[in-house]
C-alpha cells in the first residue's frame, strides 16, 4: 500500500494525530532504522496523547470553572490554615472514586473558590467530569427545569458530573 493511501485511510478513520505522526516518520529517513514495533508504538502513542488532550480540554471547557486555577499554583506559604497534605490528597482521585464529598469552609477572601477550581481542574486532568455552579444560579436552573419539564434531563446531566462545585452555598 502506498503511503498516501495509508494517510487517506487514517484521516478517513479520524486518526488525525496518527496520520500526522506517520507523515513525519516518512519525512525522517533515520527512523527507518527503528523496528516496526517501535515505529508503530510511536504512532499509537501520538494518537493516544492527542485523544487524551482533547478529552481533557473538553472536560475543562464543560466544567466552566470560574478560575483557571491549577493546584500547582496554590500558595501554601500564606497563613490560611491550609493543610497541604489534605489538598494533595484531594488532587488525587480516591475521594472521587469512593463518591465522597469535600466541603471547603473559611472566611471571605481566603481563596475557597480558587482552591475548589484547582481541585476540579485536577479532577478533569485525571479524567473526571466537573462543573462549577454558584448556588443561586443552580437553584434558578432547577426551578426553571421543574417549570418547563426539563427537570429529569437536568438531573441526568448533574448525575454524570463527578465533581460538582457549588459556590456561595449559604448565601
């Protein structure tokens, strides 16, 4: 089979990253020294990385996080009684797998929303769907859904979310 036919078939199967990696392999004659298994592994790795990146981007976009916070940017030096070991544990996915909850409490301005968004960002990077909602907006959406008959659809959507951030819960 000719390389162009192979490329066309990869694009038809929507294996874009693999097709691009194959094109690069064709353009680099020194890769011919690698075994078939090594070259094929490189193609598969490229496609897998591409799919995972797209999935993570989709999860982060769907989460609609208020802050583009990353757990790596959390400042533990500022005195806020923030236990680093607890935060690090929350960036793992054990509590999500076990369907546990986390409640972040503290006075105004200490970074509760930022921390919650950083934890949700970490969950998305680990492959879990997350969503940020302010409590008043969530209550409004539920009331509207009950009124227009889309309540079951909204509940099914919320059921799929593994990390639901409800901000300003007690306002």
